[in-house]
């Protein structure tokens, strides 16, 4: 059984890839929000992922005066190029993020190590005779400081790849779809 076709309504072919001006009076969701049609479609595809997308069809509906005899193959090729380029861009963004946050992580680890050593030296020399409460406050303050500076680079290394990977799965799903063009009713 073939899955239900996915419909994308646009005022022009250009509005599939470029966001139109926001128009709350338009009947089209993309026009109301001022979003490109493909971007809105990708959001829906990410919201409703499919494990094995087989035989899906994307039906692009346009005004009749926008449809030319060679539009369908040109549009299918444009969607393929857009998706392939966007997937590669996402991969580059993830690689750059990992590189930047790895450098950041090494930097904050060195700062954390210095903070721990300073706290240890303070407690073993200057505050050696201080009460356990004061020593505990120094340890606790150092612990919170280290935790705070490690949080951002660690979170970025662990989770920044997830959104581009999810988007790439949606783009790959879009690339696998058969593209059809229909006139708006």
C-alpha cells in the first residue's frame, strides 16, 4: 500500500526555496509565516519521521500559470541539489562545532585543573588551620566553578550534532521522494 502523498502548496516556484514576505491574509501556511516551502516541509518531515520511507510522493501545487511542461524534472533536480547541498552544509557545521568545542573543552579543562590546584594549595597552606566549614566552602566554590565552565562545551560536544542529523534524515527522505507538480484548484 502506497503512503499518502505529501502536498506542498506554493504561490511560485521561487517560494519553495525562498521565503516570501509574511502575509496573514494568505490561505497558504508558508505565506502566513513567511517561510520557504521546503523549510516548512522539512519541519513536518522531522516531526513525523518514517523508519523506511518507500514510495513517498511530494506533490507541489502551484498556480496554473506557473506550470511549464519541463517544470517537474527541473523541480525534482532542484530539490535534489538543494537537499544534497544542505546535507553537506549540515555535516560541515557539525564538524566545525566539534572542532571549536573540543578546543574549548581542552581550554576549560586546563582552567579547571588550575582552579583545583589553587584551591588545594589554599587549603593546604593558607587555610590549613581554618575550620572545616571554610575549607568546605572553598572546595564547594571550586566545584561549582569547574562545573559551570565545563557545562557549555560538554553540552555542545554531546548534543549539537543532533539537530543537523535529524534535519539530514528529513532531507534524505525528501531526496527519495517522487516529485509531481499539479495546478492549484
